[in-house]
C-alpha cells in the first residue's frame, strides 16, 4: 500500500509517470506465474465499471519513491503475484487504480495488512495529494481527512479519505479534489483501490471493492 502514495502524486501530475524502485522495507517478491494470474483475475476490470471509464494501463505495478515517514518493515512477508489496472473518466480527470497482491500464505497477507493499515499512512497521503496538485500548478490545502473501518470488505479492511480545496487562479476557479483509498484482504490476497476525482467523489466504491474481493483467493 505504501507505493500508492507515490502513485497518487503521479496521477495528479501525469498518469504515465514512471516511478523508481521501492525501499528495502518493502515485501519480498518471489513471483510465480499462477499467482500473477490470480492477481490479474482479481483486479478491477472494465466490466466492473459504469460506461465512460477507459482502461489506461494493465500490468505489473511499478514501485514508488515518494518520501514518507511511515515505513513499516514488511520484508518478512512474501508476495508471489501482483497486478495493477488504471482507469480514467471525464478526459482523465477522474481516476481509479486497483493494485492486487497475492502472498505466499494467508498468514503473510494478514500480518502484512496489520502492519500496513495504520494511521501513519494518512500524513503521507495528504502530502502526496497537495504536492501533486502543486506540481500541476495548483495551490491546495487539506480541508478534511479521516481513516475508517468502513466499508467492510473481505476479512480485513480499512479506508482513507482526503479532501483538498484548490485556490482560485485567473484561469481556474477553486475546486475540491476527493481522494479515497480502500485497502482490504481476502484469503492470501490484498487489494488497494485508489479513487481520485475533482468536484465529486467517485461513486460505488464499496460495491466495486466487494466485486474485487469475491475474485480474491
């Protein structure tokens, strides 16, 4: 889930930004073909979404290097499969990203979740949103943020929500940007769904997460 902070920054600036490799505290990877297929099968697909969403990318996720004080040591947990899909709407202004990881065991997935799903992730997410808008030439301030245990999805779940408001410029009026991260586990798989949209929250987040959870193993 840590790399979603860097991905948030990238999406706000340019959806195709390449991100550098993660740090030594990230999970150990021992990828195999069968679990790569499981991860791809679980990730958000176009048929999960309402008309108007466009597939931007589908493949193995890239790692991020956005600096963040929240850096739990996850190196004892082994990921054996991973896949990421990205969708855009309204000319790319709204984004949905799904990131699925399959672990070698349910125990690894559950312990990794407990180590990752912490309030310490929130300051990093807030900073990434504000910095991303800044790099896009927009000054923004956080108006609200909170961590929640809803919607309840799978065996373990948590969500993070950030709202920022931009300052008006001569060309662009002030507007709000809604960023929501849903993080959940089912079996030996974890999924992170990132929703970003200006003006209004992306709807149907809980039902989309449950569709993904039903495909997780």
